[in-house]
């Protein structure tokens, strides 16, 4: 049997970080925020409006549609210039003529038939997903958290689309566009209940607002090639080889179908926390 050393031995994080700190380039980071002025003309409730055009009169984004915090104190990173072949399978943001901006990731998920680190009699053997996973199934990566910004609307959709390992800051996470001042203002007393974020009573129905949050990545098995498990036709069909899925980020999958996240029922959320 071939011994595969753990990744921490092949690429020790302390050594890797130390090398970057010694050989890298100083750089500052300015955090981005989508400007709520782009959604200030959203009259309809109970659905996400089609992304609009930033207000040219906005004194926060100046009609760009995004605004940035002041840069941080410079820190050291590794920066290089090289020729890359872009792949739609890698994480990224795409502009679609019909759906607007959406997240695109299309990784492959390989599921082993058994876990070699568990005892053969362990109740988790064999892997249930290897046996039963199929198209439209979700795959959740609890440790792959991403910072998202989502537009919600008072009186309409007030539930965040990604709800696993959800983190919402107690302050500074919600912004609206003030038509009186023509600038973005931060909401100080918003209410968070699970995956639902609501504005206080002082805001009118129909007010659009952005919520910034951290959540785990979700992927759905839905592809022309790979939505069903790739069952390897080896050893006369008796080989218990790993099965492979091609999956795609749930963001795009929901947008192209007009689906919206569901509200929790009682104490049992329809989307679960990991």
C-alpha cells in the first residue's frame, strides 16, 4: 500500500506563511459593499427585483454600484503575474444577461464507498451518500465559508439564501439607501432571527436593504454531464470504486429557477445548521 503523508506534512502552514511573509509584496485591502441605491426602485413585494442601475446622484458609490472601506494597514501577500487559462469550474462571479450577477463554481465531488479511517463495523460504513446520492442532491461544505451580500426587502423576501454555518454581525451588516440624503446609511437596530433579517418599524414597506454575512458553500448535483453519479464500469461491475459527481453552486441554480429560501417552520428549520 502506498503511504500518503498528511497535507500538513507536505505543505506545513507555518513554513508556507513564513515564506510568503519574507518573500512577498506589501498590499492593502479595501472591503467592498454593494450599494443599496441600485435597488432603491423595487416596488414589488415577495420577490427579488431584477438588478437595477445605480443612482447617478448617490453620494456614497457615485453611480458605480459598489463602494469600499478605507484600505487596511499594508500586509504581505504573494503576488505573481502569469498566464492563466480561465475555467468556468473555478470559483468566480459571472454577469449573465438574464440573471444578473451570480456566483459560479462547478467542482467535482468524489465519494468513497468506505471510510478507511473508520472501523469496518462502524454504523457509518458503507458511506450512505455513495449508495443513495443522485441528481438534485445538495452537497454542503461547512468549512468553506464565503462572505455574501444579499438584497432583501421589507414586506417581501427577508430570508437569506445561504443559511448553513451562518454568521451575521450584530452591527454594521445591514445598509439601506436614503433617498433624502442620496447616500447609503447603516441600519443600527435590525433584527436577526435565524436566517431572517428584518428592518425596524420605522422603515416603510418595500424598502430594499443589503445584508452582509458569512455562510457555508452549497452545491447541487445538477449538470448535463455529471448530475448523476459516475459509476465506474470496472471489474465486471463488482468493483466498489468511488463515485464522482459534477456539481454547481446553488446560487446560479436557484436564480435560473426563480426559487427563494424557505421560512423556518416552528423550531425546525427547512435549511439546517451544520
